[in-house]
């Protein structure tokens, strides 16, 4: 798969459960466009927010990625390059949601998904 196309996301694939997917500390560094998570088990994950946008789990973004996979010549409606997080909020005790500079705000990133995606130290 080309490097400029995001990998498909399956939020249920190998998603950790329990304390493995529970943050102890979560920091959204807007100026650096980074998300840092320290998990309850002491491990850490770090994410570039732009990369999270490219794999946004909302229905609209998923549909666009699937259509792109079926037709590599299809032009996407919006390229998230250069789009920045302007705000973030927790969704219950299970997820985080970002508000992007282009107004997009429907992607809910479950902690199980982030733990499965994140390189853990």
C-alpha cells in the first residue's frame, strides 16, 4: 500500500481490554499536534494528530477510504494534510474526540483502538 494512503482500520481487531486500554494520563499537545497516553499498566503511546485524522473512524471518513481502496483514481472530497486539531474532549470513560480546523468533529477514537494502534514503550 502506498505510504501516502492510510492503512485500513478495524477497531475490533486485536483491541486490548481492561486496564491495558485505560489511560492513566492523557495529554493533547495542540501546539505540537501530538497525543501522549500513559496507560494504567505503565506503558506509553504517542501519536501525531495528523496521522490520527488520516485514519478517522467516523462513518464519513471510513466510507471515503473504502471508496478510495476500490478505485485508486477516485478523488477524495478533502485532503486532511495541513488540518490541525483545535480542541479535544473526552467521550465518557472510553474515548477521545477531536475538533479539527476544517470543522470535522465526528470521529470518536476509542482507547481500545488507540492502544491497538500505538507503539507502546
